[in-house]
């Protein structure tokens, strides 16, 4: 059986996966794209040598990226999803009945094509009539847009290469300006175990732009450090509060998970002050 060694640029350890079959191997203008099959995780999407999703556990990430912010909004209607070419975040956004429009902004059209072919259950919402796909830089899409978006969800690859433009103060300002008065941004922000300094850096960058900034976490077995973080920027509302009682049909996310996912306030203060203890 073939062995795959993940090449995560941030991880202090290296993950090893068994590969029972190579289903696809190619290269777009932006990155290498591979689809492997693993005996435990099923099909796996690999970009530039780093695992992005697996059939077995993708729902943990996609549900926790999308639902906490959307459930904290009173009536989300228009949503931008930046990145996430596999379509899993779009699928989760569409569970919310109030959503009328999803702008799906993925710079690499090939990732969408490969995901639709090999991960149809993940990408099933991509062709929904409410979804408008634009294959372009997400930072360019939000630039100059004014006040008509309820939520922006950044489903990026790791904070390196062409994805770095999605973690700057300039980008966060563009998002703030495109949001409604109650609008929120959420973005992945790496592992609290392995990348604590990077987590703090994203939080501080957001705090220079948004009046309300917070952090929540989720367990993701196939991401480096496993204890994954999500950073929220809000123009007004507290993202810890649940404002709708919609039944979403999720596998992991729930109202109780929502409340417990945010760092306790004393722990959050220690994180930002550099006194967390590791």
C-alpha cells in the first residue's frame, strides 16, 4: 500500500496516511490537486501536499465554520463564501432557510470541478439556484462593495501563498465595509495547539478593524494540531448569542456546541496577553 506524507508548512509533526488508491492527480495554475482513498477516512482532497477534507470527518469543519456565525445573526439573507472550492461550506450555508443568495468565490476553478466529480455529497449545494460562482480572488470581490452582505465566511487554505491576501487588515476593512449593520465575518485561524502566535496575530488584526472580535474552536482530526480555531469579526452583535432556533439537520453542530465552542473569557484574555501557559 502507498504511503502519503503530508507536507504541512506549519506543523511541527508530519502525518502519514495509507493510500489504497490514487483517484486523481493534477495541477492547476495555482496548486497541485490530488484525490486519494484511505481505508479509514475514505476519499481525501489534497492541495499542495496538505489534506483539505476527508469524507469521514469533513462535516466537523464545514458545520463549525458556517453555523456559529449564521445562527448568531437574526436574519442572514446574503452570504459570501470565499474559498472552500470543495463546496462543503456552501452546502452548510444553504441549510439556513433565510438565505436567499450565496456568492461562492473560489480562485481555483479546478478545485470546484474535481470536488464535484469525486465529492458529490460535499459539493451538492454548488449548483443550487441561490449560488452564484465567481472564480476570482476573494479580496478583489469584496473590494468596494458596500453594506449589502450579512455574513462573509472565509474558507481558505493555510495562511501561506496566495491565501495570505485573505488575512490582512486591508482585506478585513473591505469585508467590514461590505457588511450590513449586523454583519459578521468568520475565518479559519489555524490550531491553538501548534499555531498559537498565528491565532493571536489574526485576532489582533481583526481587532484593528472590527468592534467585536472573538474566537471559537472545534476538534478536527485531520488538521495539524487538531484543536482548530475560527476567528469572528462583528460590527455590533455578540457572536456567542444564538438568535434563531432553526433546525439544521447537522451531524455535530448544535446550540449546546455553539455555546461551548467559544473560549472561556478568562482563557481568551490569557491568550491575547500571552499568559495562556503554552
